[in-house]
C-alpha cells in the first residue's frame, strides 16, 4: 500500500473523543519500548508522524492516526514499564479495556513483541486478553534488525511456539530499520480493512 496523506487525528481517553466516521481500526498493543510508534512511521514511510520517545511509557492515551481516510492505526499505551502511579495505571487500564471490549471499528490487533527476548509474563497476559477478545490479530516479532539475519525466521517461529503453540495466528518478523518485512504486514492489514 502506498500511503499518501497520513494524519495524526486525536489522542483520546474515552469514547466521546474517538473518531466517529466508522473507518476500520488497526490496533497496536505491546510493552512500552517495543517500537509501536516506529512501526507506524515505517509502515507509512514517514519519519516522525508517530512520536517516538527514548523514555518508555510516554503514551498515556489512545492515539488515532488517520491513514488516507481508509483506516486508523490506533496506538495503545504500552505495558510493563511506566513511571505512572498505581492510580494512573488503573485508569489507563480501564479505558484500554473499555476500548478493546466495546469498539466496533476494530478490525485487527497487531501484537508487538521484542524478537530478542522470550515473551514476558506481561506479554502472556496481553496475549491471553487478545485471544479472549475474539478479535482477529497477528503477532509481530519486532526489532529483527537487532539479531543476525540468518536467525530471524527461526526466532520468530520460536516466539510463535511459545505464545501460540497451535500456530493459527500469523507471526511475522518486523524491523523499523530495514523495511523488508512491511509488504507481508500490509497484505494482512489490507485483508482486514477491506
């Protein structure tokens, strides 16, 4: 897909603030420093539309990126690292849960994990949550440029075996540095937004 005019549209914490134009939504979940913003920038071929931060845990709202009025990328706050107070964490957890449970426009969840590490206990919790949601999803083993090219496919398969032993969820490697994997991801996104 060639993206021509992506726009950051809104940061939201409740349904009154969500866009209401009915466009399909592709939701990004993963821990705080897994590279969700970099993923968005890579996919739309822009350097800085989605703000990346050297400090994990910066995203505290749902960020909606309008992709050529075809669909939204929705970046959810990351988990597993944050200087948020317990109170804030509970509040953020509640609006994420409300969004994932009740938002009819969600057509695909992209669950990002770090290819360099085995899934964490928080990754397993999120995986179970996404499975229970009943929504279509895929697993992206991100930061594939950080390991040897020859190990990328086997490592992604190993992550799939750990999270999804029956192998029914697409699991792909990804790298924001070298874009060689983005075409495969676009194919899956296009299937779900059409």
